[in-house]
C-alpha cells in the first residue's frame, strides 16, 4: 500500500518497525523454548493453552492502547483517505502484533506436534481478529453510551441496586466490557482445546470464533456507502477521537483515577524529578501499566508456587522484566513526550536518566514478590532474588538508553 501522505512510510521507520517486531518475536520464541524445555507432548499442549490465556489477558487490556489513537491521526485528517485505505492501514498495524503472539505456540509445539501448532496459531489469529473488530468499533459504543442511546438497562439496574455499579464512569462501561469479552473468548478457546484433547477437533473452537468474528466484521464494516450501518471510516475516526480525548492532558487519567502526584516522585533526584513525573503521568494515561505489572507478578507467583519447573519460572520472570521495562518505549512518541521540548529542557542524558528511574519504580514490587516466594517456597533462593534484581536494573538502563537514542535519531531525521 502506498503511503497515505508523502513521507508517511520512510525507509528508516519501516526498517525500525520490522527490526522491533523481529526482536520481539525472537524474544518470545526464546522464552517459549525455555518454558517448554523438558516437557512431554501433554505438557506442551497444556503450556500452549496456558499461554493462550495469558495472551488473552494481555490483549484484553492492551488492544485499545495499541490501536488508538493512531500516531498519524493529524496527517490522516489532512489527506482524508477513504474507508478501504484506513482499514488496510489499521490491519497493517495490527497484523504484525498477532503474528508475533503466535510465535510461542509454534515454538512450544515443535516439529513433532504440527496439529498443536496449528491449534495455537489458529486460536491466536481468531482471538486477534476478534479483539481488533471489537476494539475498532469501541468508540461508536462509547459515544452511544455518552448520548444515552445505549446502557439504559445498566443505568436503571444500578439506580435501583447501586452495589451492581462498576467503579468506572458510565461511558467507560463498554471499555470495561471489552476487556471481559476478549479475555473470556481467549479463555474459552483454551478450555475447549483442553476438553477435546488431541485430534483435529481442537481446531473447531478457533474456527467457530473466526467465523463469528468475520460475521461481526461484515456487519460492522461491510457497507461503505451507508455510514449509519457503521462504515469503517466512521468507526475509525470516532474511536480515535474517544481515545485522543482520554489521553490528552487533563486533571485525571481518563479512567476516574487521579494522576500521579508530584510529591509521590520523592525518590527521584530533584534535578530530573520534573521529567520523571511528567513521563510517569503521560505513560500512566497512555497505558494502565500498574494492572499489567500486577498481572505479570501474579503469573510469576503462580508459576513458582505450582513448582512448574525451571523453564516456566525463568520464562515468566524474563517476560515480566522485559515487558515492564519495554513499556517506556511509548515515551519516545511526541504524543507523550514532544521531541523538540524534551531536547530543549533535558537533553539526551537527562531523559535517559529519567526513563531509567521510570523503569526502576517497578523494582521494589518485583523484589518484594521474589523475596516472599524465597521465604515461602523452596524453589527460589535468596541469591536468585539478588540476581533478578540486578538483571532488572540492567534491562531498565538498557531500555532507557535505547529508547532515548531512538527518540533523538527520529527527531534529527524529521528536522534534518
């Protein structure tokens, strides 16, 4: 597909994107190989389905944040592309994410279990497509709830029984429901695969979800002439508007939560405290990292408490360390930290140090969970607690440096 605007797809940006996905795929493949080491065929089947549940949990939280707002939204508004080009652009951004998430299933299954690999790949493809369709139309549902066109039953029920009310504003109930939809869909696929066992029957559940998702896509985006039936351009612009409003600077984070207080960043040196605070507030508005960290630490605790073996234990810890420290890459975008302003007020070294401290804030929870596991279980020693703490510090420094380097390289390229 040609660029929507001149310069929209520079060679450097394309190579960086391809390289980033390749590194992520390699990392997930290595983690999967570590987790599957020493497992028999039945154990590999269980692991593929457990990983599917984990991926469903991640997608249920991350899908809206990965898709919206589109980083090129302002330029897209200038070019005003048709519905088909917008559809191809968003699928082009989403398809590599789904492809990378399918890598662990292929690696765990191995060459000896092609049917298990097919089940894993088809399940991730069906779940990824389902998450995309439901997320792409989320803005339409949010606006309908804001106008009072939908949600009457929920409002009536919670008016009579306040205990049933979710702890989020009414207009965000569709977002809350989307999280449950994606997670339950992924969980159902894993449960169905476990119930069927071996054989071609394991492909039935993902095939059904794929068929249902295609029907939803045709219903939502099938008519480009009749905008009232939900043409893709209407869903695209509405959803981008909803999430751009949610992530713009405001008194709150867009989810009924107060932003991080400046005084709460007392642990950062005064010289860079403002940068650390600004980065944390912007990142917290863009991605609910606290929830993902809690999910990851819960996974680590569950794997160690179950004595799942050295492979899954190392893989779960590595996944948390890489994921938590990799999230700081979001601050390399102008939407969170404007490049020219960052260069003027902090410079490369200042922002590298700020990003390092943004990463380090998650070290105490990680060390606390590991220390608790070392005290309660026999599978983790105190020496390993110190080792993983040092690994986390090293990855935090490396990711902060690479993100800052990439941000400044992009800035120089844009203003050369």
